[in-house]
């Protein structure tokens, strides 16, 4: 075998040996990386996120609670205050299921930081009840079957309530426009419209 062939053979052999060493060494590197477990990483991340105390009014009651800067208003209501009537579906401010009132105006709770609600007045679906008595909008939805599965109903009712605060005697077009941000996957829109119109008639009679 010529010297040139030996050089090529040795080069190939050296390369394969190097590859073998690399493969053998790989678990060692991975092992070192895995020395920090996911739980430890999460614990370190949680330590970096310091909760901040805020005060706000929820359903007429003053509340003081510590929240993470990244927490949404929906998370505060559901996880900290246990007001689970506020539903979270899309978590992107697109479906309206998480609608609540902020200072009397409809907002998407999933699309708002809890910190931004400090000092504000929040009303959820639970806050519409007067003891055991239904709010007129809730009663209208019940009487007119303005729902099917009912999952989106709290958001629909809160949006309707905000609408009637703004327009006590709304036109059909105003209802359709103001309620357009609340999606019903069951397509109960005709009955929802009828429910809102019934609630409006009751509020002006």
C-alpha cells in the first residue's frame, strides 16, 4: 500500500476514533446539564418573580392580595379569589368568555394584568346576584333560554350588563355591535339577542 493510501486510511481511522470519543463523551455533557432538574429551574424562576401587594374592590368588597407581575386579572379572580364564574378559554382576549366589568365597563380579564386593576372596581358574574335573587339580565337569559352548554354565559351576561349600563334602551344594531366580542360556540345568538332585548325592556319598564 502506498504512503498516500496509508495517509488516507489513517485519516479515516483517526476520524472514526474521534467520532467514537465524541459519542462516549456526550452522555457526560448531558449528565452535567441534567444535574439541574426542571423542578429546581422552576424554583429558581419562582424566586425571581416577587409578588406585589395590590388593593382593589371586587363585587363591592375591598380586597388586598399579593400577585405576580405576570398574573392576569382572570388568574387573580379564579386562582386567588376563587371566583370561578369568570371563564378562561382562549387566554388571548378573543372569545369574551372572561368578560368582567372594570369601573362599569366590559373588559377581557385574561387580557389585563392584575396589577393594572389596582385601585379599580371589578364586578364579576358572582357580583350580580342580590342574595339568592337573580339580576334582571341573568333572569332574562334564564327565561329566554339564552344559552345551550352555558360555558360562555357568564361572559355573555357581563357584556350585556355593561351594554345596558351604557345604553339602557338599546337598538338591535347596538346589541349586535356591543355583544360581537363574545363568541358562543353553540351558536345560541338568536336567543342571546332575545334575552338582552328582554332585559332591556325590563330595565326601562
